C-alpha cells in the first residue's frame, strides 16, 4: 500500500488488489467528478465527456445496463467468427517473414502489431488507409494519464483524442444508414428491455474495445514469445504439443508479464475504505498493480519462475468482479493462434543476436524483438 507523490494510492498485493477490484466503494465512475458541468464547445472537453460514458467507467446500475448491451456484440460466438480471419492473417505474416532475406521477423512490428491492429480496426470499421494513423494516435492519448508528460505531449494527446472520436463517429453514422455484419452495427442495433445505446455510449465503447484489442493484445503476443524463447526449456515443451500446451502458456504469460502493469481505469474512493489494514480516505485516487499482484509470493509458489505448466493459475490478468475484461476471449484467441502457429511451423525459432530493444517510453514493453524463422 503505497502513497505516491503523484497523489494516488497504489495497491500491489494480490489480496488487496482483488479486494479493491470487487469493492463498490471504489468507484470506476470518473464522470461523477464532472457531473452537472455544462456542455462545452471545447472539442477536447467534449471528447472527454464522451469517454466518461464508457461502460468500464461506470458503476451499477448504469454499468450493468451498458455492459449487457455491449456484451451482445461481443459474445463468444462473435469472437469465434474472427478465428479464421486471425489464422489467415497470422499465416500470411509468417509467410512474409519466412520469405525475407535471413528469414527474419520482428515479433512487434511484423507480427503482433499488424495482426491486432487489423483485427481491431476491422471490428470497428476503421478504413484500411487510416489504420496506422489511428493506432499511432493511441501513443499520444496514452500520455494524457502520465503525470510526467510535457505540455506539448498533453496537447498532442488532446488533439489525438478529438480526432479518434471524430473518425469513429463517421463510421457509426455510416452504419446507421448502411448496416453491415460488424461490431459497430451490432452496437447500433443492440437492445435489451427497450433500452439502446446512445451515440456517445457507442463511441466510448468502441474506443475502449479498440484499446484492449489493438494495443494490449499486441504487447501480450510479442512479450509472450520473447519470454518463451528466453526460457528455451519452456519453448521446447510447448513445441512438443502446441494445441495442448499453448492455452496454459498464454495464461502463464499473462501472469508473469502483464501487458498493463496497472489497471487503465483508476478507482475513486467514495468513502473511507480500509484495505490491508490501511485506511484510504474518501476522495482518494486508487490504482491497482496487476503485474505485482500476479507475482505476490503469498499467492504463488515461486512467483518469479516462468512455468507454462503451472496449475495455480487464477491470476488477475483480466481483472475481477463486474469489470472483468470484456475482450478477454478475443485476446486469448489471438495470442493462442499466433503462438501455436509459430510453434507448429517454426519449432527451431530463435532470437536474433542483439535484436531485442525496449520501448524507451515504457520499460515493461518492447519496441523490437527480431527472431529467425528456423523450421
């Protein structure tokens, strides 16, 4: 339980994090801070108000209503419909790597990035010629939650958010007039008990879904394969029977190296809350460290050991409680297919010498992971 000089409480132990994720007194509804504020003509403030409508930034009963409607468009059947597309994309990307001189493939830029950005963009209708710009804009909006960001970086983040919402709003308006068999149309048409989603709720939901499907999963795949190759005995075990071993490997990757070390949605203490013997005052901001919780030695046997056969696998990788990640099945499916096809097609896969580079913006992420595709 750490009181950060940046003004928030950081929870790191498994039991404390799990308790916080389930505690209704720790609100996800950050829009309440701006409740009653008049509508603004400022494009960024308007965009911010839309973001606060996202289902993951609401409490019951609003959260219950929104999530039920969004879930209609994100069922397991809907995810399964993506399976053949994901498999085809993975094989195409591996074919391209195998055809390059030296049979080299960058797991970040040439596998995980194009795979997840294509699937996420197709789901929410981002035109092909805008996909790279749309994904790149999230690098700017990420800095809005960074207390160390410069004034220029914050302004770039504001501009990026305004552009993102305008781009998605155009897609939503198109689907109202020309429905398609896609996620946007499903959200536009979703209805339960006479309730539908407003335009702002749809826009916020689509941005939330894209963030999970197009950025977090990207990091999970590239970092996960790197982990396996840095533990060659685990890679060889996986290659012995990929269909049987890969699902457990994905679970252990999520535990051992979570793609988001902290939850992206902070919590707001609605009243004094005592967790782990420490009282967090009402009005405090609370962040939970999923990466730390998933290596808590009171929860895990040898938590620093990477073991794809581990059985005590109830981690907090996708959260817990009412805000459990709605995109978990899609993330698992993409990672499973990517790792399985690598193991089946290139069991002698190896890291290229000196070709692993951390992302200078976040040292828990990688900017480049170059491998050699040996069969």
